[in-house]
C-alpha cells in the first residue's frame, strides 16, 4: 500500500486535499491521471449498466434533498455507528472496528492497543449524516443533510420515472454521485473517506421475482470487476449473516476485494423488499405503486440494490494493476491497466530533445492523434527514463520518433506489456493504434 500511495502522489493520481495548508485529514484530490482513471471507471460502469441495457435508465439528482426524505429512509433515527473513546490515547473508534480479545467485553484500541472495557465505556450511537443549513436564516426549519447515499434520489423519483419513460417491470435506475458520511474512523487512503462517490442502481421487480434478480445482479457486478482487470483470486462474494442484515432486508451480499489491508467491501448487493417505496408512500402521502397491466392491478415493486463506491473500485483497479518486474538487472514498475481503464493510451516521445526536427515531427504526430485517443507528449528526459515514466502510469503504447524517422517517415511503437517494438509508417499510425486499442 505504501508503494502504491507514493506512486499515486509522485505521478499525479491522488493528492492530499488542501496540502499547502497542511492537508485535511482523510480527504483526497484526484490529480491529472487519477481524474482520468476515475472518469474511465464511471464511464465503464455507466456504459454497462445503462447504455448496454434496454431495462435501465440513468438519473442525476441533487445532493441536497427535503429533510423528510431522511426521516422516511430511516437515516435520521438509525444511520448510526457505535462510538467508543479510548481513555488512554483519547482517540475515538467504531466499536465494531476494535480488535477482539477472548473476553467479549474487552477490546483492544486500534491505535495504542490498550484495553477498552465496554462495560465502563459503553458505545454511544453516533449519527453519520452531515448536517447543513440552507438559506440565510439558520433555524430548525433550514436544517438538511448532505446525502449519505445517492439511492434516495432514485426512490423519490420513482413516479417521475414511471410517468416519463413508461418502463415495464423489471427495470432499473442508475445514478453516480457524491455522498457524505461523518465516518468515525476513516482511513486506508481513499477506501474510507467522509466525502466519496457512489455508483448505485435500484432495480424494480415483481415481488415474486426478487430472488432471481438478486442472484443475477450479484453475478453481473462480480463479472464487471473481472472484465476490467481485477484478478479472480482477489475478488469474492460474501453473503451477509442474518444478524448483519438491516431489519427490512431479505438478503445482502458484498463483493469484496483483497486489499493490502485485508478483504473489504467494494460493493453491496441487497434485496430490499418493498421497504423504501412503502416508507416514502407513508411519509409523502403519495401512492408509490405500479400498474401491472397483465394482472390488471396495482402492485408495489420490490427492489434489488447493487451499490458500489467509485473511489473503492478505482483504488482496487490501481492496486491490481501494480506490477514489479525484473528486466535485465533493473526493476520495472508497471501499472497493467486494462485498455479501457488506462488513463493515457498513447505517449509520443522524440528520441532526442535537442534536435528541433525530431521534436517538430513528434509534436505534429501528437497533434494528429489528439482527439482520437487520450495521449501525452513528453520530451523532458532520455528515452529510457521516458519509457519508465510511461510504464509507471500504465500508458499502453509509446511512439518514438528517431533520426531514421525523418528519412523513412516511420516510427517505433512499443507495447507496454510485451515491450516488443513495431516499426510503423506515420501515415498508417492512427489506424494501427485504433486496431490495437480495439482488438485483444
Ligand atoms: P462499510 O461497511 O465499509 O462502511 P457500507 O456497507 O456502509 O460500507 P454502503 O452503505 O453499502 O456501505 O455503501 C455502498 C458503497 O459505497 C460501499 O460498498 C462502498 O463502496 C461505498 N462507500 C460507503 N462508505 C464509504 C466511505 N466512507 N468511503 C468510500 N466509499 C464508501
């Protein structure tokens, strides 16, 4: 994890937020390469769950919602974590994150390892929602929350979506957006933060078809991570035990990734029954039903919810891409991103930076490719170093312009993974790279 964190900072994937002011703890900014990578993660998700399916539509809701939403959803009353104080080091922890001992009442502090007796320091329930006030007057009526999940925006738009799209069951709605939780113990880089991004789906089904769709979504989402580069041995499905389930949920499974700090949740897939629509019906007074024309009656759909984190998926893809290889006597660090995820597809590099003709030709080539693929141009070091830099950020192909290129109008294209080189005519380069990026 240390190696990946330092690479992320050195090469512009992830920076600490507000760094020049000493940073804001556990808050991160995505740099030039990180923002491209994260955008690719979101686009691939959107493509697979919205654009490649007839039964799905997208939505993009406001972060601020009517405060009643959070009463109906249960977040005001029960979106809490158990908080304990360590009397020794004065840090605060989530009770369920402390290290267990043989005695169920005694836990070890995660920071100073001293014993915490839960009979003396009983956990207090701490609400994770971030409060804010809306408007010029700060009073009870102006209080709302930064949404702790994107899902509620989908539930409260259920009728709007039915009216405007005329979708028939089963159908789903997908949304990507920021969510905020005042986590007691954030940490492990971008894995657990107080501001993060979610990719959530609410899939509405006939009540007796819930189990079929629950299974189908687990499989679909598991395969998505494999398709874009997570190794099978680092991914698993963990069904929740009965005592882990929310009272309304029929079933829930986590897709977990083997992070350097242990197996942890990437995404949860829950069978939520009709809880959410029922709650909003009760609190809003609006009937949240669907007219089933086959059975000629109104029904309340049940819901399957695949809910993942953009930041956690991005981190897992980064970790799984990290490779160190021995090449001759040197160690080559390479991020082996899938073609779709790589932030830069092609780098254009002149062999000699002090030969204006070479530099000019390389820049012309770069300009010709710009707009076709995400590219970069670099002439700030010797070629060996330029290759190492591009390997380290996962660039798929390096195009090198050398002295010979001026005469034969050909360039060398080097493949990131095999390091094999092809000599390609400049006039054919765009087509050559398009084929490479499409195939395999
Ligand atoms: P955890 O048990 O790790 O706190 P959760 O079960 O509360 O997570 P959900 O409420 O199911 O998480 O949220 C759906 C997804 O949103 C998670 O699978 C995760 O990818 C992401 N997520 C949740 N909380 C955070 C956070 N604090 N930082 C980053 N991502 C998060």
